[in-house]
């Protein structure tokens, strides 16, 4: 496994490819690092923890998460002040401040593209207000809030005031199923199920008195017996509201949010929540597009690999 690297060029033919890699420096030798964490313990500099979605801080010497492969620390040179404390505390002598980016090459017989996807950034959807309201988060943020290794150590709290919410809403199809030009017209297939899961786990953390509501267009339960999971969520009090959400607006000086929506009966209705979670869909990342271009692989209008070219 070659980590912290990206493909620069691919040459050759099936059965004999030469792949040139650009290897980014990590400033700690992963072969020597034991993952003990002494370097991070004495590091005096903090940075925003992107893995926890910016909800807490990490040190300039850090490891992305506890299950990282390889289990070795790295130095964030953009925030490191070069004090050298980590170097003096590292008994394994793994610190390498002189580490530099370099290129390497490998020869392979075949290449498998398993590129994955990323969550849609909803900041461009003005009617929802993501990025303007602290207690309005996306599904990835809420996933970290619920995690025992997350910023709040598994305690259900809203970001603004660390208060336990009494009412939480999930808004479905954010960034998906939009047929306007340039949008994502497809269903991402995972959002309904992870919203149900998050609502049920939130009830486990905060107790059955937590009011959870999912605003949806169609509840799509992809997978074997997933419909049973939906029924279980209903039994545990998760409210399902078929609707079209119009706007999300703040309640002044409270941190609460008002959801204005079009109901099944055609009425415009409003409801106030302590916290709102946007169930964002999936899209292909720009780095995947760039890699596909390097490999000469055709993409469709949604940037998925065009299977008809094979």
C-alpha cells in the first residue's frame, strides 16, 4: 500500500503499465514511527481538525484517525512552527524535517479504478443556509458528533452552545434528484438509510424523548431487509414528513431553526427545531475527474465512468 501519493502519469499497454507517482512528504518516517503519540502530546500548535469536520482541534503533529493505515503520525507543515519539541520526544527517531516530495515509479500488469465519491457541498443552496447557521450541519458532521471518537466523545450536542438538542430534523435529497441544468439528477441511494440510522442512534444517545423528524420526497430503502429497518424506525418514534422544503431560517438569539415546507396537502407549513441535518448526496470528486483524464477514461455528464467506452 502506497499512501500519501497520487498518480502523475500512466504509460504502456495492458500487461505492462508504468505508473509514475507523486509522493507527498509526511515529515515522519512511517517505517520508524510506532504510533505512540508522544510527539503530538508535546506539540504546542493546534489546527482545525478536518476529519472531525472542523468541530474541534488537533495538533500540528497528528494522525488522521485511530484506524489509519499505516498507523503513523505526520506533521502539518502549514501550521508547524518548527520548534523541534516532537523531535526531542520521539524515542524512535522518526522525525524527518528534511523530508521532501519526490516521484517514484511502479510497473503493473493491470489497473483497477476504485475511486469512490464524496459528499455534495450544499453551501451553494442559498435557501438552506449551510455555512451561515451553526446548528445546521451536514450528514458527515452529524456522523462525527455521534461517534465516540468524535469532537464531543459521543455526547449528542449541537455545535453552537454544546446544548443537548430536543428536536432534530433531517432534510433529504440535498444535492440529489435535481433535474435543473448542471445539478445531480440521480438518487445517491444511501441518504435515506443513513438518515434513519442517525435518527435512531441519536435517540439511543439522548433518550426516547428526543423528537426526530425526516423531511423526505420518497423514502428509498435500497438493500435486503432495509424496509424492515424503516418500519423499526417508525416504531421507535422517528417522524417521516413527505414534503418539499422551501427555506431554513434562524430564530433570533436562540440558535434554533425554522423549516418552512410544502406539505402533501399543498399547505405551506413551519416547524422549529434545535438542530437541522442536511442529508447530502454523493458526487464524483475533481481529483477523480483529473485522474480519469490522465488515464484517458471517458466520463458521462455526471462524471461517472462511461461504461459504453469499454
